[in-house]
């Protein structure tokens, strides 16, 4: 058991780690570091779309698609709030459907960031299909840093996170089909990107 001051210091570090999560801050009723109103200045994903934490709205602002993927703001199964982003390729089955966000629009090269989000498969209820991946990559179809591969059995949201130094290799934040015949899709919610 350490001294009084070392225990206090450890408590402060634990509090800071817990409060660094935007989802926890929101669920505690505030968005500031003190837990009571005001915007968190370090949050860099305030894109006013369905997966935004503090500025959620019925929109897909900032996201683009290729290979006939479809991205929508969906109210069927949000993790928190009213909407989630839904990326899918069931209704337009083109090989390797891709939904992506260009991180160069909000991040600075050479800076280390913490990316957190919640994700689940669309499952048979919302379209079925096979595996999808969540990726950071240099191109919109790249597989440079696969954060996770999500299959149809993932029918509840799960936490994902990645710390990375932003560079040309991490330009795009992507959700995409794992292979040409998978179809399917993902729900993505509570995206947060903060500098370390």
C-alpha cells in the first residue's frame, strides 16, 4: 500500500482514463472533462452524422461509398442515441462494397490518435450476408490495418479501438465486404477520435 499521495495520483490517473471515453462522459450526463456540459475540445469526429457521439443526427455526413455500397442513417438498432450508420451491399451486390471516411479531412499527419467505436453485423434480420471488415488504409479498398472482421453471428454491438499515428497509410477509415461474395453489412455507432 503506497503513500497517501501515490494513492491520490493513481486515483486521478484512473479517473482520467475512464473519463477519456466520450461514451462514458455522455452516459454520465455531460460532455466536458468535468462531466457537466460543454463540448470536449479534443473530439475530432464531430461530423454531425448517425455515428457521432455528441452531435448525432440523421445523416451520413463525411462518408462516401464505392462499388455500389449503400450507407444510410438507420434507426432500427442504434447502440446509443437514435441512429447508427449502416453500410451494406445486399440490395446492390457488387464485389467488395466499400463505405469510407477520409481521415485527412480531420486529422494531422504524425499525430497519435485513439479511435473508438461500437460495431455489429446487420445479421439476417437486417439483410444477412457474410463477413465485413473495419479497416484503416491508404486507399479506399486497402487492407493495411484490419481492426476486425465481423461475421453474421455478431448480433450485438461490441467495442473496438485502435491507437495509431496518422499517416498516408491510415488515410481512410473503412467498412467493407471481406470478399467478393459476402454481401451483408455493418452497423457502426459512437465513433470517437481523440489525440493522445
